[in-house]
């Protein structure tokens, strides 16, 4: 195995991925463009309200990174780096929970950003589990976020993406890249679900800015939101077990 062989199998994996996910390949640039446009509709900070200013900064920084993280996650998965994609999925899901918690709990944005020892120890950071519990998504934390965390922090666990089983239950290490239907589908489905949650959150996080959004931004938003909703509904039709994912995300992926 060498880098030249790795790069060759990456190209082959991308071809296999795009052949199976032509719709996502076509629509993803439009979704990214929507998130880019939304950054012009965040509005001004309310300087008379320190708590709202803190939340505005938290939400602004969160949404600023969204299109780049989505793109990186997709590229990793398209190349066959499914384990690395899960790390980015975990980050996106955590960011979604944090911005939703801060939106619902005025004055706690600083505690979400806080690190141990900040403000002389007076500003205690919130745990991730308490953030998910605070938005009523404990089951989402225990299941999907928990699985992503296990892959991220589980050491050898992430190595499962480098293993393949042959006939007779012989396990071999797969050093090259190759399209994997199960892992590829899981990453892409979860990426679209989290993107839908973030799309729903934007007008709620920036209501004043959204009121002044121009026609181009609103048209792009409506089209991207509709496509993501259709993906959610189509996934459920194809796989009834996807209802478990919908239930765990709850109101995060339902229109308010």
C-alpha cells in the first residue's frame, strides 16, 4: 500500500458515491449557497441587551461554520473516509444542540462557550448531556450522539471502518478506500437530517434579521428547506425504521 494506490482508490470511491447519490451531488451546492446567503440575514446585535448580544455571537459563529463543515463531511464520505465524517457529524450535532439550548435559555450563552477555569472559576461550563437534556433531547444524546462519540473517542472502535469481512468470517484490514453502502448511507442521511435541523433554527435564532431578508435569500431558503424535508420524508418511506431517528430529533426537524 502506498499513497499513489490510496489516491487511485479515492477517485474510484468518489465515482461510486456520485453515481449512487446523484441527487445529493446536484442539490448540495444549492444548500451550501443557502447557508452562505443566510449569513447576510443575521441582523444587528442588540447592544442594549448583553444576553442577546452573547447569543447573537454564539449563533453567528455557529452558522458561519456550517457550510464549510457540511462540505468537509460530504467530501470525506465521498472519498470513503467514513470514520472521519462521523467526527464532523458529531461536531454539527453538538453545535445544533448548543445553539438551540442558548436560544431557549436566555443568558446562558456564556456558559456554553465557557471553558473550565473561565472567569476565575465562577463561570462553569455546561456539560453536553445537560445541554441535550435542556432542549428535551436526552434520547438523542444517549443514542445518536452517543454512537458518534464512541466512534470519535473510542480509540480502536473507529478502526472498524478499516476492516472488511470475507467469506468464512475472515477479517482483513482494508487499507485502500472503497464505497461502502451501509456507512455511506448512514453518513449522508445523518448529514441531511442535521442540515435540516440547522435550516429550521436560523429564522428562530435571528428573527429580526430574517424579517429583513431579501427575496433571493428567502427563495433560496424555501427551496433548500423543501428539498431537505422531502429527503426526510423519502427516507421514512424507504426505511420505516428511520422513524426512530425522526423521533429522537423531535422538534429539531419539524416546522415550528
